[in-house]
C-alpha cells in the first residue's frame, strides 16, 4: 500500500510526484488522460529515475484501493469544473477519515463550500495553495494550508520533507485556519504577484521606449538590482528579456495580450466586500483587460500623434520608485488580510504568511525577509518606519511618473501607488464633498467633524 495518491499529472503534478517520490514517499498517481494508455508516463520514467518507484493507475478504483488508510489524496487538476468533478467523485468512493487535499488555485468561496460538502460525508478536507511553478514545486514549494486540523497533523511530517527552509529556518508551509484560509492566503499571494509582474513590465516599457536602453542594458540593470533584491520575478524577467528566437528578442515577437487565471478578480471581489482599497491590483488587472482590446487599440492609435521618443530616466529614482510601489502593494494586501480576520473571525498571521512565502514561492525576494524582520506587519499602517521609508522615496516616484506622462508612456500601478499613499497619509480628503452631494440628492445624513 502506498502513502499518498496524486490525481492530476500535468506539469505541476509531475513535479510534485518527482519531489515526493525522491523524498521516499510511496506514491500512487492517476490522471483521467491515463485511462486509454498502457504505460502513461513511460517517457517521463526514462527521463526522471525517481518516477520509476511511482505506481501508475489508469483506473480510479484501483488507484484508491492502492493507498493506505486513512488515504491522503492530493488533487492537482485545473480549477473550476475539472476540480469539482474530481472532488464529487472522490466523495462517493472514499472512506471515513480519508483526506481530500485540494491543491489547485481554488476560489476561497468554493473551498469553503467544498469543506462543508466533504465534512457531511465524514471525510477530512485540506485546501492548500501551492506556489513555486514547475521548478519550485520540484525543489521545495511554498504551501499555504487551511481545513481540518486533524488532517493537517497527519500530513505535516511529509510536507516537511518536500518543502524549503524559510527565514526562521522552519519549512515553507503553514496552517492558517480550519476552513478556507489556505486558499485565501494563496489568493493574496497571487494578487501580490500580479502587481509585482506589472511593475517589472512597466519598468521595462519605460526604459525600452526611451530609445536609450537596449534589452542587454535593461537585463544588466535588472541583474545589478537583483544582487540586493533577490527577486525570483526579477530573475526570470531578466532571462526572458535576453531570450531570442531566430536571432530576434522574444519580447519583440510576443503580442501584447495578457490573460489572467481569475485569482486577481477574486481578490478584488474580497476587497469590495470588505471595503479595502486594492488599487494597485485593480490597475494590474485593468491593464490585462485593456490588452485584449487589440483591434480597438489599433484603431484608436491611428488617430493619436506621437513623435519619436528619446528621454532620459534617472535609474536611481526608478529603483526607489519601484521599491515604493512594492511596499504599497504589500500594505494593501496586509490590510485585506486584517479586514478578513476581523470580519470572518479568522486569525491569519501575516508574519506566518511572509515566512511561508520567503522560499519556494513565486514572490520570494529580500523584501519579504525585510518586511518579516523589520516592520510591524500585523499593523502595517501604524508602522512609522514604513511611512518614513515611503515619504523619503516619494519624490523619486513623482519624477518617474512625470517622465511617463510627458512622453505618453503608460506605467500601470505607479500612479496608483502614489495616489494611495497621498490619500492614506492625508487627514483631509475630498470625500466631504461626496457626503454633501449624497445628502442633496438622496437625503443621506451628514457626519460632522
């Protein structure tokens, strides 16, 4: 009998199988695509010796019977209908106290519903967010867990084997609560990631459009920055900037249309429900939405006069502006976590989340270590150090935004970071006029000073 079962052997499922098998965990694996194949991962077994110890099944009943009870079954299939179908099927086949572990990018609302549905059948549930991509999952992913605490206790020793070491020398996984908190924290992680990606893309656009920087120059700049930033996203962006196809830079051949996987939208919905500003995430997502209006953009562009550009960018100001925006991104994410804790009676520790993200995750960087060690992250808006840091680099951000405005270069998220800081640090906003307007046309009461 095997220790674990994995359903869903795509890129992430394959990496997870390799990681777990390599650490001595005996595995049964199953994928719907295996059903018509005699030896489904024959090629992969030849490429990766650790997979030769894995038991492969093309029948789900035989797969389930091969796993030691109480069974631990990890689901790594796409979110939405495929995930729902697998969970519904397992509920009919598993025994009491078996554990269903949903490791997909699942909407926290659906994760909550799944836990209730699974519990009615006396089966245990864990909803876990997994970060790291194919390579990170292979080498030691970042794992955010919610669900039944008794189930967590049964799997944590194995999770210690497959994860990475973090800031405090623990492993890159943690338990965040007895419901859907694992998927909620992963959603927060993804929202932060959306903004981080857009900030890097905006910097590349500003520099390349100046006609003063080549791909080689920008890649070298990112490499220099990353000596201190230690950012996974900066590192992979540098590699993609230099990548070529047929002697042309890849970025020059890629169309400027970007999709999203839904997690950013879910986070924005939570922001609306809980009354939290997520202006930077909104900007990052809006940029992707606008990117899809390709024909409209092409038509509008015909009527816009733009002269050939050549402008200078102060690199020190740009780096400080980038750091400013990254801090605001985390502030907005932390405020949403605090609001969720208050409204849902949760107890998600931001410090624990940072620790889990510090290694193995897509957003790992020195900034996470800095936030964890040097700031009061649980009450971030009352931390004088972060406000002072932002105030010191505010002029650099204004300088960068000014260059973009004068040259008609869109750098999403930068303006939003400045507007948020100017608002959150101001004790007199324009919203007294909003009160007056609402009072006039809707007879809403007025709150006086």
